[in-house]
C-alpha cells in the first residue's frame, strides 16, 4: 500500500509538471494566435494614431507659422511706416535747407506743409496744414526755390486746399524777363531786362497763358515770368514759369504766350505757405 501511494504521488507530480509545461506551451500558442489575428488591426490603429499625431502636430506648426507671419507682417508695416516718416522728414529738411539758402525766411513768414493729395482734374493739391496752424484763405503757396504754386482756396481745421496757377480761377499780374540774363548768372552785375507786363491766367489741365502782350514786343521761348505783386495777392518777384510757345494773331492788338509752370506737379511733396510778406 505504501509503495502504491508513493507511486501514485510520483505519477501525480509527473502529470503536474506535464500540465504546467502544456499550459505554458498552449499559453504561448494562444498569445501567438491572438497577436497574429490582432496585428493587422493594431497596425492600422497604430498608423492611424501616428497619423493623428502628425495631423495635430501639423496643425500646431501651421498655427505657429501663422502667428510668426502675423508678427512679421506687423513688424514690416511698422518699419514701412517709420521709413515713410523718415523719408518725409528728409524731404522737409531738404526743402528747409533750400529755403534757407534762398533766404526765404528773411523775406516771408512761412509755414511748411506736406502735400497729401493731388487733384489733377481741379488743378489743386491738399496740404496737411489748416486753420489750427494759422492758415487762412488766399494765402500764397510757394516752393523752396521761390517758385509760385498758387494760393489757398479752402481751409479746414487740419488741412487746406491749394489752387495751382493753372486753375481757371487764378489770375495775377506778371512781367516777362529776358532770359539772356541767365548767361550772366556768375556775374555780379546782373540786369533783369523787363520786356513787358501782362496777366497770367490758368486755363485748367495744367495749362497757363500770359495774356495782353503788345504786338510790338518780341518774346521768345525760355523768357521768364515773374510776379509783379500789383494786386497784392502774391509777393513780388516770384518765379511763375517760362515761355513755351508764342501765339500771334495779326489782326489782334495783343499776343499770348503759353507758359511752362516752374514746378513739377509729380515731384511736389513739400511746400511753403506765406502767412505774411
């Protein structure tokens, strides 16, 4: 009996070892089967998860780039604004320098202004000075080279409109000076030879004429036009332009001359309003 019990015990141990080994084997096989079946699904899910991760990462990068672009755009706009201000200051300084060289501040009380707009259809410009800056209607407007531009015709609080000498509403007395004196510009004994006096009128479209020239007066291209100051609107001795073309009619008592204004509207950026003279 004892022998049989020992034999059964040994047999039970052997069977237990076998079962453990079998379970371990089948467990591996079961896991292997599970992995085999689920691996395609896991691959899809893994790739999907990785793709979603890339997707959200891409969105994050896009947002970051967008923010950086906005910051760069804002910075560029600020730099552009600063550059424009510097350019405007440079132009004003250049105009002031030329005005000082021409002794304008000794002859006139001036207010410097920047040109904000140009109305080609009305032969006018808009400047950034108004009633708050001491500007009033009919004040003369000139350049730093002592060239006549026109006069103020509308005044607002911070802005004013200036009618150019080519505007149809502008007329003033002037005289024609022989251009030969330009050849003696380096001479100390410069004599301005006045040929005649007449009236300058704006024709619109940047056209200007000098009217009431007697038929017997010889006028040639290049002769200069200076203001006489007789009407009291414009100071005396401002350069208004030069003769471009002569218009003669044998039966008329007077001849006319087309003028070239002494300023370039396209290059007009800084002007001076004469508040007293």
